[in-house]
C-alpha cells in the first residue's frame, strides 16, 4: 500500500501551482532589506480546493482566493 501513496505524491508534486480559472501561478521577485540588499523570493498564489457549479454539476477546482471572491460576488 505505501507504494501507491508514493505515486500519488509524485503526481501531486508534478502539477504546477496554478489557478484553474485565471491561470495565476508562482511569481518571482526580491526581498529588500533596509540596506536595499536584494535576496530572491517567491510570491505564491493563495490556492484553495473548492467545489463549484459548472453547467449544473458540482466539480472540484483549484482556485485562487481572488477567483473565489469573484464567484461569490457574481
């Protein structure tokens, strides 16, 4: 049984962090200290696994928080 869990984890790691609605993905930039020294950093989207209605069916999607807010407003 542990073998199947390892395969599932490998597949999950291969999927890129991306919103399925707007396509937002990891962005790269710099941390800036008081002395303005630049160190690398990543900006990751706030992704959530949610269930939404698509053409009359409940489907599970990975959406960013902004898209979830937009859908709630609409």
